[in-house]
C-alpha cells in the first residue's frame, strides 16, 4: 500500500476507501491499532463501542445495549432501555453506599402476614409498633414531666344514702405524690356502686354498675381528669354485669366479667377512650365470673384476678390489650378470693384485701411481664374487701372497703414491700368506688 504524507494546512478527503493506522490490512473505513487521544470525540450516527475506559464525568447516560463499560462517575447515572449489568460489576451510589455485586434481585412479594397483636421495633422511627390486622401502628408513650399525679374516686356504697345498697354519685380527687385529704371534683350522672373505672392520661370513664336492687346499670360516664366538674354520658356497655374487672392502656378501656340478670358472664368489652360510644366485643375470660374487681395493667397486658364463679377462685387471667381475643391463664393469687382489688405501675401489680371465707388484710404482688403466682407484699391497716385501688409509677392508693366503711385512704410504695400507711381521707364514706389515675402502669401502650 502506498504511503501518503500530508503536511501542514493540507486538506485530506477520502471516499469509498479503507484507511489503516498501525496496520497494513484495514477492515473498516478508519481502523487505528493503538491509542487514540481526542479532547472532543463525537460519533455521528449509529455507533457501537465494544469497550471504553478512563472516563470521569458528572453524568453518564447509557441508552440501550452499549457493550462493556468501565469508569467512574461522580453524579447522576441515567439508564434508558435495556441495559445489562454483568457479573463482576460493582455499582456504588449515594452517600449511604448501596452496593450491587455480581447479582441484584428485588425482594419478591410473599403471602406472609404477621398475626394480630404482633410487636416489632421500627429502627427508622425508633418506635415500638403493633400489628392491627391491616397495618402497623406505633405504640404511644409519654414522659412524665411532673404535671400528672391526680387520682380520682367516684361513686360507691355510701352508708345512709339508700335503705338498700348505699349508692353515691360523689367524685373526689387527690394528689398522689403528696399526702392529704381529698377535694371534691364533681358528681356522676346517677347514684351508683360496684363502679369500675378506666383512664388514660387525659380522660377517665366510669362503668356505673349497680344502683338499686335489680337495677343493673350499663351506662358509661366520663370526665376530663385535669379539670373539675360533673361527669357526662359516654355510651353504654353492651353487656350488663356489675362487679366486673377492668384494665386500660393509653387508648383502650376494657371491662371483663360481672353479674348479669341472667347470671355470671365471661364477656370482655372495650372502648376507645378518646372517642364516645358503646363498648365493642373483645373476647372472653377463661371462665364466667364476677367480683374480679382488680385493675392492673402494663402498657401491653391487662390482668383480671380472682373472683367468684360462684365459688371463690384464685386464677389470674391476662389479655394483650392492643389485640382482640380471649384471655388466657396467667397464674394464681396466694389463695382463692373474691372482691380483692388492685392496681399497678408498668411492671408490678398489687392486689389487696378480699373475701376468702372471711375478710382479709393481706396484700399480694406479681411481676406483670413474667407471669406466675402472686407473693405476699404486706398488710392493710385492717381486714376488708371491696376496697378500690389506683396507682402512679411509684405509689399505690387504697380507698375504704367493707365491712368497716369509712373515709380512710391508705397507700404503699410499689417498689418496696411492707404494710400500708395512712394517706388522708375522702369527703364521704364509701366502698367499691370507681378509682382511676392519669399516671398508672398502662400508659404508653395500645
């Protein structure tokens, strides 16, 4: 092949011929064997690059299948059409470095679904969540900044107010962290005893229970805890039954069991505390029973202790408050007992008094999270049943019981064991009042 030398300022045009650089046998219009350097090379028309390397740019656009490529980019990568990422390729993108090596497969959709009430910790939100059956919801929590600490007692049997059952409509309140006498709060919508109350940090709800012989109530009243005033109508419990037990979380108030006109029941019903309306079915206790008046709960678990079937029983039932379903056996009280009552902080429940062939002054406690049987805690100042309790995270409060009905309020320190001490007095003599607080152990849960 002839060699052509082209000097400066020479125009060179070639049509329908092959040009080789570094080869005597070119096979393309321009074939260069060796390195080609250009500051601004453009391929016009449809071009195919089998390999290229050494590029650095802020934007790489790959359209269709463009062969094998090596290089780095510091900015945006756009892929249009079908582009194959081959084995051995490492792709790194973003400040958190998503790296794909050899093979990248998107997660496949599965048919797995968690069971209702399942719990998980969401690391992105730093929150505990539970599954409702359709979605995950965060568990509410709050930090006590010192503005709470109010305990409330409403209704109950007041001697001299009725020739039959002693029914009162009075509501009193106390400041749990300090000692002292109660202050009048307001009144319930009717005189009632066998009252069972639930609450969150804002609202308290009273299940009115029983007024006169044969008069089984199913009304629910509510109050705003931070203010004073008379209660208002909330709704109704769809199952009649005075002498029920109760438990509550930040969102739900729950009642279980009771004496109905037809006999003892095992129904559990609940309400959403911050809405108004009638109760909805939750499930069933392990047995139909009444006089299981304890109110104990952690943020997730509620307890119903003792009661009568009509025989006195020692069993403690438990439910997961965030889900629906039947109660299961949790443990036992020290002995079979009815009309014992209790309260709790978020970890420890205590139960006081009760009737076991006679009134007792015994107090018991149990670790809510671990299950098992109750153990001896200390003694009340005198034996009795139908007491009512409320609690903060540190202190348990106990109002008067029967048969020595008076105004006395006792208290214990929940973290320690020991006998109850005098706290102060209510404004009226009462037993089996409805008691609640804005700082109990169920807050922080669904």
